[in-house]
């Protein structure tokens, strides 16, 4: 068991190669070294914070409409749909996709003495299903009060499911990384990232846009903690990309983030040539 042994192409981060098609790095590309090395597993653990922020945005939409039940339901619906789409992708990354990717849970079982199995992580997503179905039923009925109650229960249970996962995943990954017993970049590229499938653009852009915050919310937009999470996620994506893959992923990142946040990412001493 464990990470497959096939060779992996060097990443853009490893080679410093220019992108194909003549897109050479600008003079800004000679950035200082990272203060901390990129963590490829950030695509998993940052997703927990993205999920929580996305659900909070849906909760805020319910409140923002006041007593107008039709407006409450209408404002909630698209935010809920996108949050659930994101969560479905994230769940595949953890559970795996047969014939495509082992998934994080199987990786932890193989490399950390059955950590996911011992922590009963295989049931955390199943436990959420009845609550999620309750939200869907209230949403389809257009009943704002029932929707608010069902969603509050789901949001609480979802936060608890993330806590349960973090209690197992965080120390397990720290042991793997501290002991240098696993090529983490290769593990994520082979066992986790393929589970994203054709949702890659949505996953990257929704995560980054959610971390940046909505344009109308000046208090949440550009929060330094969320900017750091965005930096961790972009650094992970860069480390997981070949030079060819980085061309497309870089374009998606530039579309998802505002220019001021891109500059703040550079201020964090990680140059992605995003401003070139």
C-alpha cells in the first residue's frame, strides 16, 4: 500500500522553467525564496475553511432578506448550490474515486497506520446526508422558516465534521511531513488531485473567490487570515503543476483574484508572475 512509484514530471516550482508558447517569466519572477516551503496538502485543509466561509455566506443571505421569505429563498439558493458543488469535489478528494485516485483517507490509512479508519472518517460524509437532504427539501418547498432551521442544523453538523477530520488529518500530515517519510507533492498529485476531475477550474476559482470575500463586504474582503489561506492554496497549486499545467491554472487564478490581493500575495514573498 502507499503512493504509486511511477515517475512524476518536474513541477514549474522545481524547474523554474518558462511557460510554453513563449510566455517567459517577467523580471518580477526572480522572487525571494518562500519563507516556508509550499504544503501540497493545502488543497485539502484550506478547503475546510472555504466550505465554512461559503456556508456562512449562504446564512448571511437568509438574514439579509429580512422578512421577505421569497427573497430569502432566492438569495440562499445559488450560494447553497455552489457550496454543495464545492463540497462534493472536496469529498471526492478525501474519499477517492475508484480507478482514478486513492483519496486522502486511503493515503492516511496506508501511510499512518490506519489513521482514517481508526478515526472513523469514512462515515463523516454519510452522517451529513440526512441534514443536507432536509435543507434541499425545505429549499424546494420554498419555506423560509423550515429552510433556516434545517440549514442551521446542517451548518453546525458540517462544522463538527470538519473538526473531526482535522483532529485526525492535521497531526497525521504533520508526522508525515516532519519525518520526511513521504514525497508529499507526489502523493497529492497521484492520490488526491486526480479526484477533482473536470471540476478543477471551478474548485480553484471558487476557493480563491470565497477566501477573498464578496466585493460588497469590506470587512470580510481581504482579511489577512484568508489572504494567507489563499497564498497557501496558490502555492500548493503551483507546486503541484507542471510547467504546462501552470499556464492554465495561473490564468484561472488571475481571473479569480482581484489585482490588490494578487499584489498582497507577492508581498508575502511568493511570486507567481501573476502581475506579468
